[in-house]
């Protein structure tokens, strides 16, 4: 099973780059089932990390926007 703990410390750029690599690998090669499943799990964790970081950034943008309107 791949180590998923380090995903939570990745920047958006790192996570999206690795996710793109996994997608490319799965599209261009024919890995063994166990390897494909491990890559899929890792990809899911990376996608969730990217979504969380984008949501966090969106929240900060909204907060700044609200502060500008109130200020």
C-alpha cells in the first residue's frame, strides 16, 4: 500500500504534478493490477489534497473580498 501520509504536506503544485504523472502512467502503460490499484489510491489522495487546497484558497479570497467591502 502506498504511503499516503505525505500527501497532506504537499503543495498544490506538487500534488497536481504527481497526479498528472500517475494519470499519464495509467494511460500509457499496462501495470499489474496491484500496481494500478496502488496508483489509483495515490491519485485519489492527491486529487482530494488539490481540492482541499483550492477550497482553502477560495475561502481566503472570499474573506479578503468581504473585508474590502466592509472596510
